[in-house]
C-alpha cells in the first residue's frame, strides 16, 4: 500500500515538473516572440539571399563568358575567367547572407583572411596551381583545341580550369594535369604552326643503287598532292648503319594533314621500293668461324 502511494507522489511530481517546463517554455516564447519573429525573418532573408544571389552570380558569370566569346576569346581562357568570376562573386553573396543573420561581416572577413592564410600554408600546391593557371591564361602557350604534350601526356586541350588543365587523349581519355605541372614541364604544342615536317628514316640494302633509291623516294613524295612544295622535301643519306644504308625523307605538310599523309606515304614508299626491287634489309650479323688446328 505504501509503495502505491509513493508511486502516485512521484508521478504527481513528474507531472508538475513537465507542466512547469511547458509553462516556462510558453512564457519564454511569449516574452521573446518579437525576437523569434525577427530571427525567423532574418533566416529566411539569408536563405533568399543565397538562392537569388547564386542565380545572379551564375547570370553574371555566364554573361562575362558570353561577352568574351563574342570577342573571339579562346575557349580555354573563357572557361578559366568564368570559374574565377563565379567563385569570387559567390564569396560576396555568402558574406552578405551571414551579415543578414547578424554576423559581423568585418569579423567574417577577418576570419576568412586568417583561414585563407592557414589554408594557403597547408595547400601551397593548390595555390601554386592557381598561380600557374593565371600564367597559362596570360602567356597562352596553347589554346583550346590544340594538340599538346605536357609532362609526358599528349592530347587535345579541352579547358583550362583554376587549378588544372583538362586534356583529351587520341583514344578519348580525359586527363587532368595540375597547372603547376604544366608550367614546370616542357610544353610541346603540335598545333601552334600551320605546317609540320614529317620525318621518315628508310633503310635500304648496301647493294641498293642509292641514286635510284632517292629518285624513287622523290617520286613517291611528289605524287602526294598534300605535300607542300615550299619548303621543298629533303631526301638524303643520313647514316651507314650496321645492316642498312639509312635515308631520311622529310616532306612538309599542313598540320591538319600530318597523320593522314604520314600513314599514306609510309605505305606508298614500301610498295614502290618493292616494285623497284630495292630491298629493305632485316637486321643481320656476320659470324666468322675459325678452325683451330691441333
């Protein structure tokens, strides 16, 4: 009997505490109603600033890109400046939203500056990539669509981003090269000039008539209309190798025709040499055996 009375007392006290808590909460809400309304309005305003500001930032960044494209600016440069403008403007929108929530923007800027310094020290590689991206855009060693070789990677330039350069390889692979690596390594741009020289090394037998061989090679090169007349092709003996006499064949072509002419000429040279019975020898070695008496 005493236990049931105790339980009832405990339940009564618990109900009273819950009731008092609810009443106190209700009283606090009533007393701070204006503050809660103001904070709610500020929160909604901050969300709207972020939402609308993001749309405006996208519009401005896209507008800048559109103007640059109308001025025939290189697409890689356009992509770089588009990303840079968008990120910078979004930081401003973010600070405005925090200010609407009552956060002191001066403090925010100071915190961002301090955080930026700390992050900069921790991410020196990223900052060097950013600086390298600025240098690439400024000096323009290549442009969008150029076929380049950078740090052992060859491909067509798709875009220059803030921290990296995106290449597309001939077998359709995307390769992302950090801008720091781009600047610090030799850059070979195969598309910069309108013409390129094809270099063939053709080995023929030591028994071959070199004058006739050169005439055959010159005839094959002249028969291809894509080979340029100026500068004239170069054909000559370059080396007396172990198993062959090596001749160089160096025609000039338009850069866009390079690989098609390369493949076609190499096949045509082989077929024409076969027709003229000019042998392309295999590597060989003469072994002399001396018989020892005794």
